[in-house]
C-alpha cells in the first residue's frame, strides 16, 4: 500500500515537473505533422504544374516530407529537454551510410522495370501505370477500369513494357485469291503504308508474300510507327486496305473448296475395270 | 549509283510522305469567296488522312442541311497536305471534292 502510494507520488512529481514540456512537445509533433502533410500536398500540386514527370514529383515531395518530419521530431525532442545532438549525429551517419550503399549497389537492387505513365501488358491486363508502391501497382485499363496488381504477380510472369522502345511494328496480313493480281495488291499495300505520315521511313514499309495456302495467297504488310500511334495507324490501315482493294477489284479470299461433277465421263485416275477390281477385293 | 541514293530519289519522286493533312473548304462571305482550312494554317496538322477525309465529309453533311444559311455553307471541300496540294481520297486513290462549286 505504501509502495503504491510512493509510486503514485513519484509519477505525480514527474508529471508536474515535465508535463508541460511533454505536452508542448506533443503539440509541436502534431502541428508539425499537419504542416508536413500540407507542404507535401501543395508542393505536389505546384510541381505538377511545372513538370509531368510523376516519379520526380513523387521523389521531391517525399524528400521534403521526410526533411520536415526530421526537424519536427528534433524540435519536439529538444522541447522535452533531451539532448538531440547524439540522435542527430546517428541519424545523419545512418543516412550517409544508407545513401552510399544505395549508390554502390544500385545495380543490384531489384526494381520494377516500368515507371508511372508507362503502358504495360501483364498477363491479359493491358493498361497504363498510374501509381506504384512497395506492394502493388495501380493500372488503369483503356476502358476505364482501375486495377491493383500485386508486384510479385507482375515480376513472376512475363510482361510487356511498350515504352522501352520508341517504335513498334505494324503487322497486317491480307489473304487474296489465287486468280487476283498479286503485283497490283502488293503495290497498293506499299503505297498505302508509305503515304501515311505516321509510318517511319527507316525501316521502310515492306510487303511480303508470306505463304501459298490452300485457297489463298497470304500477303504480309509490315511498317514501323511510333508507339503512341500504333493502334490508330493499324486500324486505319485495315480500313484503307479494305476500301482500296474493293475499288481496285482485288478480291479477298475466304475458305472454299472446288467441287467437280463428272456427267458420264470417267473421272481422272479411275481404272477402266473398276467394277471387276472391286469384286475381286470383296 | 548506291542503293541509298536510289531510295532517296524514289522517296522524293514516287510517293511523297506528307507531314500532315488539312481540310480545305470555301465559303461565301457577302460576295467574296473565302478559303479556309481546318485545322488552321497556324495550327498543328492532322496526322491521319482518314480523320481528315472524315472531317471533310462531316463538313459537307452540314452544308447539305444548311438551308441557305451562308455561315455553314461550305464548298469545294477536300483534303490537302502540308504543301497545300490536294490529297487523293484514301478509299479510291482518286481525287475527290465534296460540294464542288465553280467560282
């Protein structure tokens, strides 16, 4: 009983002695955190007007936030009377070591091979990267869905980053009937690709005869365009090919079979005495 | 002649790759015939002739419903390239003019 009373008295004495400083320190901490969040928010908005580089904006605002937090915590500790000199030295030393290690071993640090703003395809998912965190990546598909993909799911499977290379090849395969003018078809395809300002001159657009199939000749038109213009250019090329071929009288192929009827005449390859041979076999 | 030189001559003389497209049209303002372009001459060109011809067609459709409203009566609507030269209609490879009208 007396021990408990002693402890209560000690605590009361402690609170009376240091209570004001602790309350002030907590106040500094709370105000500082609010201030840090406001600064982060406004700096993000301000930087967003100056540049579209989201990675840069994110890095700068996070560094600002951490610095303000650093000073706020230091001021709060200072208010409580704790000598922050040692803590500051430890923090600065740790930061320097950390930064040095990152610089030396940056090539070995695993990172996601895409940035915010890249268009990627992971599995069946195609969309633009809106945000990245340590755990997941936020992707917005082209039909407006926002999907959160765990980073390990992305890294454990192959995926395509359409921003690694600036150009992409358009592939348009066309099937025409055997009785159509092949050279004319090739010429039209080549003209349509060359006259489009979006196709690159190097590598040049080309047309190949890919195969002689059962009921059609397969032509392959290939041209390179900038990544951003790929889909629209390809769609319009399909449209142009269809309309021009129709106008020029070049017919597209469709699956078909030729059936030959023989009226009275012996079919080619059939032996003269087929009936007697069939009797012998039976 | 090197292949490179030959290809360069071919690129210049056979099919010119335009830098972009505009829609050329004319309209009657009082008694004057004004020639204008969409997009304007100080604006960025369209990079697609399909889009340009579609725009030209839509302008012609407006004109068909104009009912003597001179503000939206457009004539001689066709697509031109960056040099102002008429561009063949992509579906036929032939010149095409919507709402032709002789001056």
